[in-house]
C-alpha cells in the first residue's frame, strides 16, 4: 500500500496520469497531506532533470508584461472577491434550500403523522482552507432531516470514502454517514441528537478508508467544515 | 514517513535567492525585479525546452513569475533551494500550456499539473539524493530512463508513451513503475 501510494505520487509528479486516474490522484493531493509530501519529495528528486535545459535570455520586453500582471490590485478588489464568493454561496444555499423544501413537501404530503409546522431550515456552508471542497448542509428540525449537497471539489477516490461528522458543544464528533460525490442526499438525525442540532452543531467532512472510519472517530483529514446556523 | 532535513550546504547564491524570495513574499516588487533578472534565463530555457516554441515559452514564463509572486510566502527555503522551486514552477506552467494545446479530453484536461501553493510548501530536496540522480538515472534500462525523462520534460503521459513505443498501456505502466521503484531504491542507497 505504501509503495502503491508512493508510486502514485511519482506518477502524479511526473504527469503520467490521465482521466479518472489523474482526477483520483489530484483529489488525494488536495486532501491528504502525506500524499502531498510524497509528491513534493518526488518532484524534488526529479528536478535535476531540468538542469539539462540550456539557459536562454528572454526578450527584453517580457519583464514589463510581468510587472503589469503583478501590479498591486486596487484596494477594492478584496471586497469584490468576497462579494462574488458570497453571491456564489447564496446560489448554493438557495439550491440546497429548494431541495430541502421539496423533501419537506414530500414528508408533509404523507398522510400521517400530522404535518409539523414548517420552520426555516438551518444551513451550514462547509469548506476549508487549502481544499476545493464545498458543501451546503440544510437541517429541518421538524423532520430531523439533514440534506447534504456537495457543491464543488468532492471527487471519488478509490479506496476512500467521505464521511460526515456532527460535532456538538462537547467537541466529540458523531458519525453521520458517508457522503457520495455529486448528488445531494438526505440523512436522518437520531432523536437524541436533535437538541444538539437545534442548538447549532459543527459539521465536518473527512476523508476515511472505504466505507467510513474504522474507529468511529475521524481518522483522515477534514476537507470541509461549517457551523449549522439559522438563516 | 520521515524526510531527512538533508545535508544541504546552501551556496551563497542560493542563500541570496532565498533572501530575495522572502522579500518577494512580503510584496516587494523591486525584489521581484531582482529575482527575475537573476533567474529568468534559466527558467526561459526550461520553458523553451518543454514547449519548443518561443512565443508559447514567453507566455509560460510570464505565468511562472505571476505564480511565484503569488505563492512566494508558501515556499519553504529550509526544504528546497529557491532555484529548484522556480524551475519546477516553470516546468509545470510549460506543461500546463502544452496540455492546453491538445484536443480537449473533458474537464480534467484543463486541470493544472499541481496546485502552485501546495507544491511551494511541500517541495522537498535532499542534497545527497540530488548528487546521485544522474548516476541512478543511468542505471535504469534505456526505455525506462527515456520514458521518465519524456514524461518530466516533454509532458508525455502513459498513453502517449505506450503509443509512441507501440506497446500496450499496461506494459508501459509496469515498465515505468519498475523504473521508478529502482530509481527510488538507488537514490536511497
């Protein structure tokens, strides 16, 4: 296994992979620090091959082109980026809320028990620095249903699963289930967890061995997290 | 897995470059101009070697320095020498450009070789291994050596190499994997 992973790191560093294999290695590179280190080590190992390229002076005008591209951006740009990010999040949130609403509708149209009063769902935007993964989770307290919608950056990796955790105030992660890449999915929150959810738990997604953590606690890197809050 | 800090004896030039890069990381554009003056010929040579075309190489060189400017703060001079990092960034930018010229193979074809920031912080160089690479590469079978160099310098993928040599993909993969294992064994000796 160690050898396999190290070979995959070498293949990724060399750029030999294509298609799904490359996507899997890339997902691992994004999510797994030990894999990143292996890629870093292989890249460093192979770097001397670049010494065979003969130095050549670039054309004189090239520096001014670079200088223009690295000029300090206007002070407002950070705000613009944040604003764009926020509107993107709103888009994800709207989609997830609509989905939760349709699931709630499905629940309330069942003949019994009597439909609970609809309440605005709680929402968590999940992401993490250094990871491309984004998810939107919505929780409907009345039906105790949690809908998790992967929005970006969650790729299937052979031999790995993405597991969702709920972390209440006591700080101890509770396993919620495996999140499949792509489609949104609904999870039932057990009744004993409902009060914690209503108070606003933190949700986290970690990379685990196929089928989920063998220990009942997260063992792999957390690639996205966010706190469930009322909208 | 442990990575030895290495018995890297940083040359004066390497130390100077590390100092310049630290200034670049703080957003000092004069330091950036200095960095460019001292390293652009080497990096342009690499872009030209990979792309074999001047105007493409000029584009890749621009992208290289923009990425260096943005990610200088993530680079760890204790793990690798600045010139190695710069060389790798230019190689990656040139390979990205090479790949983008190919007919699209879906979304992933547009994906970059590796994330610039992550690589800046994870690049590791072992000075003892560095000295042995030439010898160890020479110890490989010719087709293995050839394939590894072609992947790194010409952006060849497994399927390119299999097609070029007229062998099944699986055969090419096991040749190269055997070569990589041998290379690692030799370097760690």
